[in-house]
C-alpha cells in the first residue's frame, strides 16, 4: 500500500489568456459608452492585477477589500488638508506639510490592522489610485463641482467603487475559465 496521496490539478475549460480577452471585451463598453459616468477601467484593471498578484483566489478579498479604503482615505485627507493649508501658505507648501501628516499616518496606520498589513499592496494602490483619479479628473461632473472638498470626496468614492469592481473582475476572470479539479 502506498502512502502517496493523489493531488488534484485544476484544469481550465477556457484558457486564462482567452478568458482575459473575453473579460476585457465585456467591460470595455463601461469605459466608452456611459458618457460622464464612464468607468476608469484602468483603476479596475490595476486591482484586477492585484487580485492575481496576491494569489488569484477569492480569499484575496480579506486583504484587498478592507485595505483599499485606508489608502483612499489617507489620500483624500492629504489632499483636503493640503488644500485647506494652501489658502494660508500656498498650494505647494500646503501639500508638503499635509504630506508629512497623512503619508506618515498611512504607513504608521498599517500596524492597526492585520488586513492592512497583509494587504499593504492594496493600501498603497488605494492611495495612488485615488491620487490618479483626483488629479486626472476622472470623475463624473455631478454635485457642487466648484467645491474642492466635494471633488475630493467624489474622487475617493469613485476610486473605491472602481477598485472594488477590479477585485470582482479578478474573481470573474477566474470564474469564466470554468475551472474543474482533475485527479
């Protein structure tokens, strides 16, 4: 009698390279045909790649989903406080002062949550994706658009929604390979 255990291997019914092309074709209209509400798919695709980098399994939600908001929030607070200080010391100096407060908080705060420690990649992606969405203005023009704090809030919400959508795309991409275990 052998002590060897048989290991099942996962086989994809649709190869991943085709599943990726299918996924992109399915979501591309969300970035092209929704007018001012077009999805910034690059945000979603960055988190989609993060899903695979962190293991390509549904369990990645434990790292990604709770970690993205911390990064987005720190980015929002940095820009908002920098804007506030800019009224007194100029925009650049305001951002520099605010940087030392909120980027320090971003990194220091990682110790407050095991999920954030495990999901450090997602924390920093949340931060940088927020900055990219905010500075490129990749947000719908709704609400009091002349209010800089509204724009910061809207950019944060828009970033977070599309980043979480990116996690879903990672999960869905694996799902549409229709994997099964083969002994």
